[in-house]
C-alpha cells in the first residue's frame, strides 16, 4: 500500500486511490453525529450559495455548517457537535441535511474529482476508517489534512 500525505484543498484536489480527508475538530465529527442521530441523507456541499439555495428549494431539509467559522446565515445549525447533540434524535430522524464547511466538506468535494473513493476522517471515526482501509487494501491511500 502506497500512502501519500498531503494537505488543504490543493492536496485534496490531487488525491488518488482511497482519499481520507481529515478534519478532526468539527466537520467530520459532526457528519457521523448527524448519521447517528438518524439523518436519512447527508449532502456535502462546498459552495455556500448552493447550500443555502438547496435549503430554500427544500424547506423540509436542514442546513448546517459555516463559512470561515461563521454559522451560515439562514442555516438551522452551526458546525458544533454539542449543538447537534442538544437537538436530539427527533430533530434529525429521517431528514435530509446539507452540510457545508470551509475545510472538511470543501476538501472532500475537491477529492471527489480524482480519488476512487473519499472517506471522511476524524478522531471519532479513526478506528473504523483504519479497519476499512486494511480490509479493502487499496493500492494507494491519500491522507489529506485539512
């Protein structure tokens, strides 16, 4: 297995093989929480205007995230794990959630252009991510620190 280490949006755009886009503090700690709390569909959208347009076009969807660390205007949630947990399972169950962040989500969507698959890396998913990669044994793994 060839492991390539890179960083930021430029590195994400060049990712090959299995890309692990790592955002340990917020974005990819929030994403598994959304799924754990019952979100039916998680949409990653890097462009803030498109993210808010999706929310306006689908009033029953949720919008979570930030732009340069400031909560998205008109969004339902910031990019805060504690805020997500406070909302509880009933708030998320079965809903579609659009997630937009400056680092993690932007990196993941950039990696989609060239990587064979993109994994969302965080402290909370590190063990599962490592097991998945060992089981799949891809030729190339690109680790992208956001």
